[in-house]
């Protein structure tokens, strides 16, 4: 995973679709499910993602680009690195209120934030996510760590 993230974040992205670039973590869902209660492994995965985000921030030429680590909790399965072309595009991304998917803003979890040991310039957004259709329902948390 570290090698993949390093390769994907060596240079700043130049191709954006719908106003953003993204890179999902390259880890098998069954592995992530098996370690969802292992905070040490989850912390290591999050650290690699934060290092990649820091490289992207360092390489960006314009402040208008928003670099984001999206954490899908509790499994991290849908976690990814994102770069938004503007603050407006990031805000539109966070607006999820349809019959299929809803994000409801939650207060930040201070204990989890302390474990992450984030720098002061990271803006944190925490949401409860509900995805549902006729045959499927998922409930979890989404954290956006914005730089």
C-alpha cells in the first residue's frame, strides 16, 4: 500500500473528473474487514494516507485545490485520497441528501482525533453515512480530513 500511495502522490494530479481526482486505497475488502478491530493496523493505513496527502499539499501550485483524506469507518474499505479543484466542489461533494445516500453531519470525536495526531491545519468533517436501496443497506461514518 505504501508503495502505491507513494507512486500516486509523487506529482500533483492534472486530470480531474467532475471537479476532483481520487485514488482508492489498494487493499482487499476482506483484509480490511478482518482488521477493523485492530487499531494499530488501521492507524498505519491512515498514516500512509496522511503522508500521501501531505505530499500532494506540498506539490500543489495553487491554494484553491483542496487535498482530502476520506476515511470510511469502521472498515476503511471505501477510504481514498481526493483532490478537489475548488472549495465549492468540495462542498458539493459533501452534500449527500438523496433517497439512496445521506450524509448527516456529526460532532467530531475528540478521542479519535487525538489518536490521529493531526496537524493544526487539517480541517475535519465527520458524517453519518446511510446508503440504501431495495436490496442493500449500509450505515457507517465518513471522515474528511481536509488540507
